[in-house]
C-alpha cells in the first residue's frame, strides 16, 4: 500500500472515540445540514457523522445513471446556510455532489465524518441515559456510546432497490439494468432501450439516453403529472447580480418555496383544474407526435403522487425528435427480443431499464431497543415528524413529499438542536414524546405512490392532532418550529431518577 493510499484510508476511517454527545447517521444532505446546526446551535456538543459508504453525498454519490439531476430546484434543495450559485436551477447530480463536498469542507463538517461505518443496532439504557450503537466497520464489529442519535439516512434502502419479478426475464437476450446500480461501462449509443417507469427517474433517463444516441421507449403502466420548467430563473439571475450571495439566495429560496407550496395547495383544492392545466401544457409540447392525451392523464389527482419536473422540456424535445416515444401499457412478460405488453405488442430492445422505484427503509434499517425491548417502528407514532413516542433522545429526518427535502430537513435539525439545549438548560438526562391515549393513525407520508404504499406498515404513524402530524406546508412549519413548545406531549427525566418508559401503540392504518 502506497503512502498516499494509507493517508486516504486514515482520512476515510479515523479512529472512533468510545463516546460522543451526538451520533448523526448518514452523510448526505440531511447529515451535513445536521452537522452545521449542531456545531452552531450546540457548540459544546461533541458529534460524529457515521456514513456506511466510502464517500459522503448520499443519493448524489450513490446514483450514477445518465442525466441524474435534482427533482426540485436547487435554491430550495440546497442548504440554507450555503448559497447555491450554479447556473442551473434543476442541477446535475455531479454538480450537487461537488456542492455538498465543498460545503462540508468549508464548515469543517467533513472532519467529523467517519466513512465505511454502518450502524446496525442501537440500544437505549435508561439507567445510564445513553445509547450503545453496534457498528460494522472495516476492522470488524465495534460499539460506540452516545447520549443522542439523529438518523439522517433518509428513507430509502440503498442496498436493495425495488425490482418486480417480471415473467420471462431470464429469456431476454439483452441487458437488464436497474438505475440504482447503473453499469458505468454501458454505452447506450445505437441501442434500442425500453425504460419501464413513469416517475422522476424515468423522465430523467429517457432524454439523457436519447442524447447519447439511443432509441428509447418509456413504457409506463400509469402516467405521471409532468411539468416543464425553464432551467434558469431570470429573477434569480437579477438578484444574484445585485445582492450579496446569501441575501439573494435567501430571497430566491423563499420565492421558490412559496411558489411550489401555492401549486400544491391549488392542486389539493382544485385537482381537476390543475390537472387539466398540466395536461394541456404537456400536449402543447408534443403536438404533431404519436403521443396522446392518454399518455399523460394519470388516474389520480395532482400531488397524490409526486409531480415530475422536466427542465427546459427535455423529455418533450426527445419525443419531438423521434428519438423517444411513450407507450402506456402493462408488462406481460420479457421475451427474447424485448418486452411483450399486456395488449400483445412486442417492443424490441437491446436493453431494458427497470425504473420501477425504490424500496423504503425506516430508520435506515437500524434495530432499536429501549431498556431491552425491541421497538416496532410500525406500531409507534411520530412526533413533529421526527421523534418516536416512547423512544428517548433520538430523532429521524424525514423531508417533505410536496417540496424540497432540505426545507423540512433543516427545520428538523434546528428543532432537535433546540431539544438538546432544552434538556441541558433544565438539567434533564433524557426526554421522549408520550401519548396519553390512542389517536386515529395516518400514514407518515401522504403519497399514493407504490413505493410508499408498499412500505408504510413499517413506518411510524402520524396522529390526528398537533404535534403528531405534519402539515406539508413549509411556511407554516417554519413559523411553528420557531414557536414550538418543546415540552408539549413530552416526558423529561433527570439523571438518577427512577422511571419506567411507557408507550401506547398506534393502530394499524387500513
């Protein structure tokens, strides 16, 4: 091993201490934001960020498929304390990853990250008021203790995607690819490629593969609502030229967050009107092609599933050029030459991309126990969208379904830092949300997408009253976070005090 390689290994996996005040799990957008909030709001707290992968960046380091980009504008997806100065509002994945790495380095957050360290179990002991985390590291299994845990690993399974068991898959002569594990050596030029799916990944892949010389068919069972937006913001350009970077960024961030929220609220109040508007916008873009209105008419209302953004209408440009087309049908089976649809059509393919969605994983798959009893996440309530009833000194970061992830993630980080400071100021060892009586349970995420519905039983439930449900409204949540009473529906315990943690199970969501 060369000296440079030894230095890199040491940097990637510095020695862990036996104990920290706070352990953050995950070094993606949420983890970097958490690091900043902890070191600015809780400067006396010693924290570490544990990352299972070899590099920081989360989603933006993992996914490598052609054209990968944000599905939200970067002025709201970016971190609030570090202005996004890129020219594109819907940014390429590589640029987002560079932004995250630069931000972490600028604020010294990268020095707190320990890579190749995966948390598998976390056990709370009320007598010591500490968590003991079991870790998988390059040197084998080890443990670390911590007073607080903040789960910032998102809610996707990064090891295993959702992959339907299509009939006849082994009969197909070509290559089958899932976007989560894109082969970097794959050359799409000159190939016929079928992309199965209609969500953000599919509408990103189709124009990107067409640009690389492929003939692409997007085979969708269920259409999505799609909105074409310019990839440059003229108002943002003016503000960036005339104001300081942070001032301009803050103003653009609020403008974009307000606009996105307005569209969401309008969609909930007048779904038919907004649905017609979105559909007419698409049909104007594909006039003169074989695409029909049926191909962009979902059987649900806008924002029942996430809206797909198409920057500069690149999907529609690919369709108009003849390099891409859309087929709305089901998959009957794979056949040697391609895909047979439910209507009997055979779509020839040299490769099939299964953009069929991801698998969700509550709490990053970490097994939690409290005083020896395993925590069943699916039978618990979630408090303020971040804490679990009956589970002390722990929070999980869950972003918005109707807006940029980071808007909610940063509010969560700020609240958890406030919670930590409240414990210290009042002399408490730990605290946890408590439920006095069972509430009507609601899903933690209010989307009807397949990837959500398949996994919601494993996630904690929202209740029917504040502070046990989320409004999915950034402006309201921003106000409420600043005014929140951190003692509402909470139990606090002083060190050495005898206390039995009680919890009420949430009913199953039917």
